[in-house]
C-alpha cells in the first residue's frame, strides 16, 4: 500500500514537472527576441542558432506545445480522477475538493510560476530548451500540420484575420536591429549614429542639453544699453540673458534684433523679454513642442531651489540629433576632431551621454554631464 502511495505521488510530480517545463517553453518562445538570438548565433553559438530556427518556425513550435500541454493536462486529470475513485475510494464531495486543490496547485506552480521565471530571461530559456522543442516539433509535425490546416479552414469560415507575431516591440529592439544592419554593412556609421540619437531623444532631459550658466554670457539689469551692444558685438551672441543682483537670478533676456529695429532704446527694460523657466527634469521632446507652440527661442533651466542652472535653445535640442550646429549663438567650437587612426581630439564641453553612445564606452555618471566633468571626477580635482 505504501509503495502504491509513492508511485501515485511520483506520477503526479512527473505530470507537474512536465507541465512546468512546457509552460516555460511556451513563454520563452513568445517572449524571446530573435535579434538577440541572431547576434549570439553569429558569434558561433549553435544553441542560439537552433533557438532562432524555433522562432522562424513559430507556428509549428507553438502548435506542438499546445498539443503536448493539452495531452499532459488531460492525462493528469484522468489519472487523479482514477486514483481518487479506485485507489482511495473517495466520495463525490471529496473528489470535488481534490479537483479544486489540483486546479490551484497546477495553476500556481505549473502555469503562473514557470511563465514568470521564463519571462525574466526568455532567450536563455529558449536556448536551453531549443533541442527538446526542435525534436518534439519533428515528432508531432504531422499532427501539428493537420491542426494548423483545420484551424486555418475554420478561420476562413469565420472570416477571422490571421494573427502575426511581432518581435520588434521597443526602442531597444529597433536599436539592436540597426546595430546588426551596421555590422552587415547595410547601414553606415553616420546613419546609425543619427538613429541612435533619435531613439534616445525621449529619455534626454533639459539638464543634459543645456548650456551651463558658467558658460553663459549675461548682463546685469542696471547696465546701460551701450554695454549690451558692446557685449553683443564682442561675443556675436544674438540673445543675452539679464540678471539682477545674482547671476542665477535671471529676470529676462535681450534680443539683438530689437536693438537693430529700434535705435531709440534708452535702457534694458525697454527691450527686456520675459523669461520662460523649465525644470531640469523636463524631457527635451516635450520641451521642443512647448517652445514651438509658445514661439520661444530660449528657455532657462531651474533647479529644485529655483536658481537658474543654464539655458536651452532650439539649436541645443536639434544638436542632440544632428550634432553641432553653427549659428550666431554657436560660433563653431569643434567638439570632436579626428587626428589619426582611432585618435581623436575631444572638447571638454562634449556631452558625456553623446560620448558614451558615439564611442561605445561605458561610463557611470556621477554628477557630471560633460567630458571635462568626467576627467576632473576621475582625477579628483
């Protein structure tokens, strides 16, 4: 009798283990990214190549899994029903309770748990299970093909569209796709850089693209108009921020065209334009639309204490995608200069995020935004 109990328990555990494994396989197939597997395959991984083949024949693979999972679950239910009625002589009410317990256990440990685990790293699980999936797909192919044929006819009869699997679901997927394209020579490096900048556009903040206040030429409000004109002529800047008492207390800015259009200007207040402030965390794609709608050419970035940290122009936002733009406010500093094979002369003002993307060098940001900030942080002075 004890040996019978052990045999029953072992059989139930086998059913649970099989259901667990096939549920994990199903989730791995649905959630895996073929571009990541292709990248591993091109590096010489035979398992990744086999896993990629599973995805390329996804209808056969998924059809096989559905058939096998149904066979296992039906067999498990039939076996438990047989054991409950014949071996343990349970009453109807007791069988009902056993059925509920079986459903809860199988749903929790054989359906939900394997799906959660497999979804955490689907490519790895698919690589591990690729061989049994490929083998079982071959074994069940006749049954799978008949099932797919029947479901196709039924779909036509009910006038239902054929569902398609989509693997490109995020910016990371698109970025990886373009990276593979560049590796195969389909996309050149410049186009790859542009695409990379565009894909990262939504995550960039105003703080990352602003011109720091220390690099901004500004004028005190009480200064005369002649001083402003001389400052514009010397710096060639079209917009000069105006501060009161402290340089981080910006009260507005003057535009050089206002001086050209009205030669009778006697003081700064006559042409002072109202400033527009944005927080450091403002996303630049939102800021760009805001500047377009409000017809703003410059905005000032303020920190959590209300002090101005810097300013952002439309050119600053555009440069995040296309690189340095030379305008009256950007007199042409060359941030990257090629001086030899794999040798570059870099400006300290080069944005550290752009540097990391351009040269594929992992740098952990520790409170700095420019290459100069990185160097001084590493040197400790």
